[in-house]
C-alpha cells in the first residue's frame, strides 16, 4: 500500500504541471493508493463560499479524479478547510484539503473517514484520516437477496417454512409465515452462501490442478464440471454484491463483482452517520445520542397541532364523487387486481422492515399468493390493518419509490374529477411537462411586455409539506368531496396506524407513533396531498 502526501504550490501556472505529476504518481503505483493533503483546488461549487464564482471549465482536479477512477473519502465536520481570514463580503472559504483513493485502497479500508479539525494559528484546517469504524458495527440484519432466487434449493426452503402451521386472522398468519421464512432463509444462507469465497478458492485450485494434468477423457469431463460450478459461484458472488450495491444500470458482460463491491462501499461511506449537528449547533456523536436526536426531531415533526376548521369549510368543496364511483372504489379487490398491484412494484426496490422485497413474493408466488391475497382482502373487509404491517423506516438519505397499491390506483382513476385542470402531477392523461412549457411561455411574455403595467410571478414552496399534513384535515376534505365513509375509513387506517423507526447506518433505531403526516414513498400520499393542498390556505 502506498500513501501520497500532497502540498500543491498555490500558483495558476503550476496547475498543469501538478496535474501531470499527480497522474504519473497514480499510474506508477498499481496497488492500493491514497493521496491526502492540500490539493489547492476545489472540485465543485459546494467546495467554495465567497469570492468569484466557481468555473467548471478550469476544474482540472475533477478531471484527474474521473480519469483515474479515484474515490473521494468525504469528510466530517466543517465543510471548508481553508479561509483567507478576511471580514464580511471579502471572506472566502474553500475545501482544498481532501483524501482521494483508488478502488484497491477503498476495498482494504471500507470504513475510512476524514475529519476536518479546527484551524489553530493557520489558514488551513488540519484533516485527520481514520481507517477504523467510529461506531461499533450494527448487528447483521436479515435482507432478502436476489441471488438466492438463482438457487433451486431456495424454493424448497421457502415452501417448507411457509407450510409451518400459523394461527389467527389472515394478517396474523401472513406475518407469522414471513417470520418463519426469514428464519429458515437466514440459516440456509449461512450454510450455503456465507462461505462463497471459500468455495470459489477451492474450485479455482481444483480447476488449476486439473488443467495441469494430461487431457484424458475423465480429466476433460472433470474440467468442464469444475468450470460450470466455478461460473455459477462467481455469478452468485456478483449477484450478491449487486444486491448490496442496489446498482441496476450496467451492461451485461464480464463479471462486475469488484465494481459492485466498490459501489457498496462508496454508498455505505456516503450514507454513514457518525456525527450530527443538533438544532443548537452542537456536534452529537455516539449511536445512542444520534438516535435520540433524530427521534426527538421526527416525533416533534409528526405531532399534530390540533387544527380547527371554519364553520363554512364544507362550502369550499363540492361533491364530485358519486354513488357509482363509490361502488367501484369500495369493492373488495379481486385476485387479478392484487396481482396487478404486486406486478407494478419494483422487484429490487428497498424493502420494508420485514426486509422482503416484492421479488420474493413474485418468485415464490405459487407458495405465498394465497396468504397474501387473503391478508389484503381481510383489510378491505374489516377495515383494520396490523401495526406490524404498517411500520415505516425513515431513511435519512432521500430515495424515490412509487409502487402502485390498490387504494392509490383506484383513487387515481377518479382524480381528474376532483382537481384543477391546471394540476398535472400524478393525474392520468396529463403531462407534468406541460407546466414547464407554460412557465417558459409566461416568462417569455413577462420579459417582452412593455408599458407601465408589468407582470409579476410568485414562486411558492412549502416547508415539510407532507410531514405537516393534518389527518383530520385530509379526512374532512375526502368527506366533503363525497367519498364513501368505508373508503375514508380505509384511508384513515393506512395513514394513522403507522409507527416509525429511524434507519441509522443500516439498522432501525427507536419506535414512535405519529399524529399527522403523509409518508414519503407511500403511493397514496401524493394523491391525498393534491386533494388537500388547494384548501390549505382556508384551513390555516
């Protein structure tokens, strides 16, 4: 392993020479390589505050990083490492000190972090490299892996576990069967997949020994079998790391195990939460303290402000849902409707707290479909949902997910009757791009308009729009639109029985309820928000 300490001369004329020298240094070390220190150059607009605007055309360091496949180690603490120490508008701060490493080094030190320390009698902040984990690792949790579906024995494991007797109503039975299957798959994985690298090593050595021997008929047959087995193990290993990296956009071809491995490391490194600054500006460390800080924040955010409604609130809305609409929306879903909802869910989307992706239910549908359908129908018949089935993990890294549920797809079908013709988002046969075109035309008109009377545009945004949506308000809106009480009850169950845990460094922490909010990623949330938003001004 080679480490390269950098202190670049701060002159423009030295930049090209420095980049050439840096490229040569990187190329001269074929193994693990780390560069750390003062590169005296920023890589993007976030690395600078004050002074002249950042010009991407002059960004040579970013080009070297891209060309050589280097990975930035990120940072903890102050976002800048240098200051010109001047006052007010003359002050300039930049992040010009950093750590860069190649793939081989990142694979050796997947938990490495760089911390920016306070500057003392210098215009630079010292940076500290730590190659060990700051917090102890979380216990290894169960995750359903797509690579398991390649193994035929997984069907036997799932079928055997699913047949274990379960008691209670359909939702209880489904949860018990999922728990039994998770336990069986975890044990099977430990015996079958955890030693995959050992298997690859044994098969590689056996293949090498066979190829050294005389090419007899038996040896050629043995070589063929060893190659097939080795190929299968290598594909399993690649699929395993692809699952962990959640990286989908890559062409088929040579094995990409190292790529997926590195992608996983980079993702974990970028998403890791070792420190957090609280509302008072104090840095919080330690898993328990960070958990408490997050949970306090979300409990406060999701707590109702107990809104009141004006006497004429119902006059703001007109009954737009009729008896025929309610009959369709309140019908018990058919098997085909449930199958359609499942098929529309992304197979590799991040799972819920049970860690079972929709791929599990699709792959083993002959085994699981009856219990899944009975549990779904039970909700529509009884109007109740288990809190266990409605538990939510709050991911602290933004992600997108838009599955099609039965309630959401039914509501979408009548949405055009309820919202303004100018509202395009999520409404069938309306394109949200139309709004962009209209805005461009309006802006063009405003710029060209002459005379004393001008035009003005106002951009309105809402802070935490989903998080601050009151349940009593949205249920009142549904009632006054004319939705059947049964439908409103279903919606109330879905939004009000949810419990939350905060996902910190891959593990759930805490458990708390909420008394308001529409959950991000819930397929029905955007539709409910669209229905309620136009009347929120009257409500406030």
